C-alpha cells in the first residue's frame, strides 16, 4: 500500500471517529426529529412553517449557518419534481391566462413601490428590494437583484424580513379566503401565483387548495420568476451599476423538462406520482426551514415604515390580482 492510499484511509478513520465521538445535544435531537416529522405525511405545509417559527423562537436553529443554502436547494428540488406531475398543454394554457396579469401586476407594483418610497421616506435600495420581492417572487427576486444594485447586507436582510413575515401570513390566510369566496381551482391558482411572494409559499397554499390550483399556480409563478432578468437589466440602468452579474433561475428549465417528460414519455408516468410525493415532502421541509430562519432578530430588524410599505404593496397587488382573475373567469 502506497503512502497516499494509507493517508486517505487514516483521514477516513479520523472522520468516522469524529462522528462517533461527537456529543449530540438535546436541541439537535429535537430538531432532527422535527425534520423527520415534516418529511412524513402527518404535517401539512402551513403546520411545518409554524413548527419552524416556534423552533426559531423557543430553542433556536442548531444548524443556522446551513439553513439558507439547504432551503434554497430543497425548494429548487421540490419545484423540479412537481414538474413531473403536470401536463404541458394545461401549463401552457395557464401561462397564457396569466401573462397579462403578470405584466400588469409587476409594473404596477414597482410603480407603487416607488411612490411609497417617496411618501414614507424609506431608503431607496431597501424599498426597491421589497418592491421587487413583492412584484416577482419574494426572496429569490431579492437575492437576484441585490448584487445588481450593489445592496448592502443590512438592506438585503430587512427586505427579506418583510417578505418572510408576509409569506408566513399568506400560507395561513389564502386557502381559507379562497374557500370562503368560493374560488375555483383555476382562479385560486392564478390569484395565489400573483399575490403571494415566494415560490415556496405559492406552492404551499396552492397544494393545500387542490391539485389543479397547484398546477396553475406553479406554472404562472415560475413564468413570473423569469421576469427577474428584464427587471435586473433595468435595475442596473436605474442604479447605474452596469457590469453586475444577474442570477438566472436555471432550475425553471429543469421544471419544464420534467413536465415535458411526463407529458410525452409514457414510461415516465409510472414513476411521476412517486417523484411528486417526494417533492411535496421536500417542500414541507423547505417551509419548516424557512420558518426556522424567522428569528426575533430578523423580525426586529424590520422597521415600522418598511413593514407598512410591504403590507400596502401586498394588499394592493392582492386586490388587483383578485379583481383580474375573477374578471378572467367570467
């Protein structure tokens, strides 16, 4: 055995010993148990989010440094997997129905955000990030636009705080409102895709409402997410930051590929239901991790005027989207 192979074996032995010698805290055991519970069929997406928020407030996240990356990857995996449960023709129809609604709501939200930034005297970049997050796809849009406008860490964190708090409320409020108003699956899917910020929460509320609502909401929301690119280009001109990199949501292409395979490759349909179920479990876990990131510090960092701005934007876009989708349904 040469020296290189021996050193590799010694390293592996040290890693194994380190794993077995590590003392696992009660907090870590409880956290892992909650993760496993969220992966089961006993916990719904809203309950998972609530468990995450309670975990953040009561005992804290033992692996907080990994939380953002883990939730980001899980969300992408979930969205791609949900594509295997959708039909291309139905998705195309939903995309066409939501096109004008998407364009109108994005432009309207950004214009209203600019007005509120002036009226409430909120710092320009922070206000813009909240407006973009409300207009397109929540935290993902904020993360994509922030480097383009060269936003500082504090500006990003408070904007994310506003979006996360309102996303949490949406997950609990939207399904009951939809049922109370007697919205159809298609109408609710369109409404939630426009009015709810993050893709994770859109999928969560739509999945709770029904399978058709889930298909419509996911398709429209992902089509909406592509508007990050033109908005980012315009942002670089407005803030005079040419040459900044734009983060393109490539996982949307994988979602489309999954949908096309499910539609046109018959053999794929045998495994599609299992892929969809695994994706739904991963989404539930994603919402739990998002809840775990909603700490007291995050909430406290959000100023009163910025939160008012976020609420006003959300209220206006929700009412506008509701008026539009109910008009489309007539």
